[in-house]
């Protein structure tokens, strides 16, 4: 796998966390609504727009070919081709999306750890593990079945594999957060189902919560001994659920940490009782189940050099949540892995509208940044009619019929503008 930028040569792990991050950055559904079939091409176009950025580790050498989005939109995968790889040694990346903030389904998949189920789809263990099926959490099982059965992921891998015969393509399987846990289950299934030989699969996970128990971790480690599993020791997510304080014995599996101090080993004294109680409440979701991480790479951020502005004084739950989000972010992982340039934010930003009031049919000019030619405008939950396409800094749309006060939101192939009071349009009574 090769990729470079004007600033520095990219390592495989830097390329993989970037590909995983682009799955998380997929364009969300526009406020006025759109079908999955309408949203998918926007996501695909947006990912390829970012892959064309030579300042990223992917350095315009990867191209997204396929998007799989479940009907409930909670789970997403995409497959990209390394265009710089030799024709006789093709390389694909299967990228799995992590948790989408605000998705009740994703949250349920993350937190549904009170029950474990046998993961027969991962194959029957052999050798020292004969007939010992690993167990995964019910939430991890729901995420796996959603992506494996709710999209044509498996069929697409088979199609791409067969198109490259007689060559044997390499498939990198990567994901961040829940996507990292999915990478372990999907990789095991691809190998056990005979879709790919296990030596064709190269697994990279980042910030992945534990998917299963010791038997599952042992089987994954046996099948993929060269898997690269990265975690930031100050990130709460990969510590779930192996190292959280709860009604179960302390686990020796990596990442090893002391109870309560798992998140801030050097700062535990600064964590207030509310935060410690919240940590224990999260841990108790797992009940008596013992979760184990697959073999991990050495921990990142060992000296706590990467921290958010709130990291120096974590006394309130809001501070803890802000720090937890920062430590878990794809951009933080990319930085900890040695990439110096930040990932650019390409979602639209609205700075003002004119006029701020009017009736149906009133042309409204929206100014801001990242307002591209394919951008669309919504007035609340109704679409506006674009009359002057976006040119980078502005766009004009006619107001639809409406009453009251609505938010004006711009959506492009990379995201949706945030809702702020200054972007509100007031409908005035018609003359």
C-alpha cells in the first residue's frame, strides 16, 4: 500500500485511519428528507471529493467504488480501490462506519452489552480452540447482521474479487469506533464463509470497543495475527468494556489499567465523584460478562500530550464528555499516529442570510463557506428552490410556503450546516 503527500510520506496506519474517518464523514440526510437511494450517491461523491485531496494521507491514490447504507441509515460501509497499486496486485479497502452521534440505533448497538451471543458466522475455531465458539455482545451482533444482511457488502466483495481473477486482491478492512469492532466480525466472516482467504485480509482497527469475550479474541488473533489494532489509552471507547470498573474481576487483557484510573491514570484525583459514578454506571451495563480486546498495538498518547482545552481541569461531567469526544476523534488518532496536517472540515458553514424575513417565493441569499455548486437549501423541513447555485461563498434559494420561524440549512456532498439562531428566516403575513 502506497500513498504520499507534499508534506510527508503516509504510513499504512495513517492511510487506514483516514479511510475509516471518511466513512464517518458521510453526508447525512438533508433536513427536508431524501430516500436512501438519493443519499447514497451524495455520500459516494463526497468521499471521492475528499479522497482527491492531496493533503490527506490517501493523497488522491484511492477511489471509492461502492456505498452500502442500511435502510435505517444507522450502518454504512464503503469499498475503495487503491489506484496506485499494481494491476497484478490489486488492493481494496473495506471501510466500516462507527457510531453516528444522535443515532438511537447506533447508541443501542454500542451499549447493548448485557447479553452475549455465539458468533457462529465467524467460523468454527480449530486447533487449540476446537468447538469453542466465541461470544460477542448483542449490540455487536446487531451491527454485524445489519451491515452483512442490510447491504450488498458480501456480494460486492465477491464481485470485485472475481473481476480481478486470476490475481488475488488484498482487502484491507478498517474502521474507527464501532466500525473497528465491526472490522473484527466482518473479517472473520469473510474468511470463514470462503469469500476471501484469510491471508487476503489485512485488518486495521482504531478506537474499537470490545466486541466479544476471550474465546472471540483468541480466535480473531489466531486467524489474523498481523492485525493492527490501535487505541489511545485516554480514550474511553476502547476501554469499554475490558477495563471499566464494574461487578467483575479486573481483566489482564490489554489495554491494562487500574480501576477508575483507566481514563486518566495520572489525573484520577481530579475526577469528581459524579464522573466516577458515571464511569461505574457505564461499566455495570456489561453485567457479569467479561469482554476482552484482541491483541492491541502499543498504546497511543502515553504522556497525555494530546488533550483538549478542558483536559487540564476535568471536574464537571460536561468537561469529561468534551475530553472523551476529543480523545476518541478520528483527527486525534491521525495526529497521534504522526500525521501533522489536520483533516479539513468541508461541511457547509452559514454566516448570514438576507433578507431574514419574507413570504413564500422570497429569494434568500445565504452566505458562508463550503457552499458548493451541488449544495441544496432547506427552510426547516421543506426544500427551497435554488435559483443561483452555490459558488463557494453564497447561494440563493426561494422560500417555500410556510409560517413562523424556520432554520435555513445548507447541505452539500460532505455534510450539513449547523443550526444557529442567526440563520433563521421569519415568515411574514402576506399583503
